[in-house]
C-alpha cells in the first residue's frame, strides 16, 4: 500500500515541529557548551542520574531512558569519569554497573539546569499562552503514548 502524502496543514505542522525541535536543541546545546562546558549528552546523563534515587542508576536503565546502546553510554561515561562528574560503581549484576553522580557532577548539573531553564522559558514557555501550553502538553502526551504502545522498538545494542 502506498503511503498517503501529507496535506498542506499536516506538512506545515510536521515541518514546523521538526524545525522547532532542531533549532531549540541546537540553541540549548550551544548555550550549555559556551556557558558551562557541557555537551548535550553530558547534560542528559547528569540530569537523569541526578533525578535517580540516591543519585545512582543502573547503566541498563540509563540506556533505556536515553535510548542509547550500551557502547555509546560506556564511551560517554568514560569521558565523564575523566572529568570527575560521574563514577561507575559495582552492582549486583556483573554484566552491568551503576552510574553515580559525584559532587562535581551535582554542581555541574545545577549550573546547567539553570542555563537550560532560562533558555526554555525565554524561547518556549513565555511565548505560549496557557491554552497553547495545555494543548501542546496534550499533543505530546498523545504522541508519546502512541509511540510507547504501538512502536515499542528497543534500540539495538
């Protein structure tokens, strides 16, 4: 069966979403690098580990959350260990490890989160009305739920 082309409204919405996502992601990444020396990947790891109970998370769980394969996470963790923001710790499963936030990592994620918050507020939240924020929240929940229930593909290792 041939795919159905997007009509003008669908095409505008899809391309607008893509452009917004790409431009916002690039802006946030540039600000993180310029203002605190973190990459987008660094910040993602730090944020998720900082939110985990005890600021410690199983590597496999972090892979699932970030949708990364094990080798990508391992390389990222190695770089971050070298900078002292993350540490590896043994866990009950010899095939994996826990990722632990260090004090330097906690300080870095606190600074980076303020930078992210300022940019997201200025370039996103403050531009939208409460009704638009509610609508966008509904849209993202709908699409995310659909992806989780209908397209539960797991990233390859």
